[in-house]
C-alpha cells in the first residue's frame, strides 16, 4: 500500500460522522425591495398627501422595526378617491374596447412577473411570511389571476350566454393582511376586466405591497383614476363602505367586520361580496396515504403561520389510525424551522402583529384550561419579533373554544371519528363553511363526502391548492359570493337581456 493510500485509509477511519444535519442560513437580500420613508395616497394616477394630515408607521413583524410612514385616509380623502374613480369610469374606461382593457391586464401580469423578486421580498418583510411562500405561491398566483382575467375581458358574452353584461361602476375593495398582493389581484383583476374602476384599501399592517403595485400601474400606463389605492385603518374602510357613490363592496376579513358591513349596506342597493373566516376540517380516513396526508396537514395549518382563512385548523382522524397519524405528525413538526422570513430555509415565519400574537396566545391558553393536551416541538425562537411555536392539541372536545373559534395562527386541534357520517357531522358542526379536505383512496368516498360537507371548497388528497380558474368562497358565516373563475366576474357586471 502506497503512502498516499495509507493516509486516505486513515482519514476515512478517523473522519467524524455527523450526528445532525443543520441548514446553513440562506438569506434573501433585503435591499431588493426599495422602501420609501413616507407614502401618500394613490389617487387619480399619482401620489397625493392626505387631507386628513394623519400618518401611522408600518413595521417589520420579524424585527419589530419601523419600515415606513403611511398615510391615514380620512373622509375627504376617500371622497377624492371615489370621485377620481367615477371620473375615470365615465370618461372612457367603461366604454373602452374590451380587447384594449385586456392589454392593460396583460401588461400588469407581465410586470408582476418581471418584478416578482422585489414583490416577494417586500411581502415577507412587511407581512412576516417565509420568502419561499411569497416567491413560490403569492406572487406567481397574483400574476396568474391578471393573466386569467385578461383573457376574459373580451369574452364576457361567452361567460354569460344570452345576456348582455355591462360594468356596474365604482368598486370599493377592502383586503386583509395575510395575503396582501394575492388578495389585491383577486379583487382588482375581475373588476377591471369587466370595465369597472376601483378604490382599494389594503390592510393597515401590510400596505407596502399595494403601494408598490401603484408603480406597476404607472409602468402599465393604466389611465389615471381607474385604480386608486388608499391606506388607513378601519375608519378608512368604514368611510369607503358608506360612500354613496360606490356601487359595489368586496370585503375579505373577519366575520365580525363582515357582519357590520352587511348591516351598513342593508337597503342601499349596493352589491356586496364577503369572504370571511373559517374553521376548516381536514378529514383523514384509514385508507389514506399517511405520509402524504401528514404533509397535507402541515401545509394546511402551518402554511403562512396559519394566517389563512381556509386553514385546516381541525384535523379529523379515523380512530383506527389516530395514534399513527399523531406520531407521524409530531415527528414532522419537529423538523419545521421557525425564524427569519427572508431565510429560504424557513418554514414558519413571524406572526403579523402583536395584537394577533396575543389573540393566538389567549386561545391556546383557553385550550389548555379546558383540558386539551398540548404538544409543541423543541424550538428556539428569535429574541425580537412576534413568534409562535407550531402547536397541536389532542384530546380535544367539539365544545372547546379551540375547536370552534378561528385562531388564525399555527395551532391545530385533533379530533377522531369512527364512521363517515360522524366525520360529516363533526366537520359541519361549526358556524363557518369555507373549506375542507378529504384524504382517502376511494374516489366514490371523496365525491360522497364533498356532496355532504357544507364548505365552499373541498380539496381531495391535497390542501391549499389554488387556481385562477377555480372559484373560491364560503357558506354560513364564511360569507357569500365567489372569487376566481367565471364566477368571480359575476359580482362586477350587470346582466341585461340580450
């Protein structure tokens, strides 16, 4: 044996065998997103100072650091935005040839694709969600919605056969903080495709994606006033809802606010669509592919820190496989990485706000007090920012608050069932009806369950899958109306007889 071979053999014997596999940090560059110090209101195709004179600070929830000062729109600002939208509607947008409207939507879609990295970073900085989710889900889906509705813009007569569709006018749109850019796309794309103009209010805590979108509108040469974006808290939203010259309100958010909006609009003749809260059941049968199902469970509840209205926050497991599923789930949870949203290895990012973190903590404590068994994997949280360890509760009764109330955080409640009828009864035993999941190898069982579940969306052997062509919406206290697909156009058109 040569000297070189002896040395190689010695190294092979003495080389340390790794006992753990740790991911090296893989941070995305923060400076990809250029954040201004102050933002005004985007009205009539340009940024203007708020007449209210008020401003507030939006922060980075992962660092608890200020990002920018944002305008607080008052009553006069809302009126100015609505008047700009009405002027644009009357002065050509509503009568523009449909194929010309489509060109603007195609431009917006392509610009979102070109600037996708910038938007993804900004979404993660301002919202706290992992960059992998912003990059791979939110931004591509937002662009896809504009592409999709650009295709419908000159085909509305085919969407509504034997009817003559025409735009309704000015649409007031209010979106939540969990998917700032995607919810903007869900609202604006169908409204513009149908020939309407828009006044949109983003969430108070995550306005920066919408404010960057204003620059996309500038690049696309969208006529002034067609889209107006005003920022502020609930007071701004209330002024927009009650404005007499708004023809339609689209709201995504909490059930409590949705009820208040419906009460305000009663008797006014304004159109209304509501996409509200949820308490979805993810149902696992004994013939399901369990490893695949566990991945679906994790994606269903821990995606976007559980800040998802259709999150699978109730897990219904057939009794015979309960222990196996829970053991596999706990093992999978131990591999979840909680931390910096801009790290490409992060699975669970920051909670959006201190207020939301307090709500999650309160409901988790209620679950403990009521007798549920809590499991949280070993997890070292960052010292600054708003964080919550992924949590699962077992030994949960139907009456527990954690099984009835929307937590909107990374918290899962596990219940059992013995028969499909019991699963249906437990799944439907909620005031909500937004979504559900079914895991089984039997196609006939999937169809039978989907028919009986009172949920607007039922996923089969997957979860949280979205497509622009597929309508999304709920029943009961999850709201009414649909967004996405041909159904998403209907709230934005008046259908006259052909």
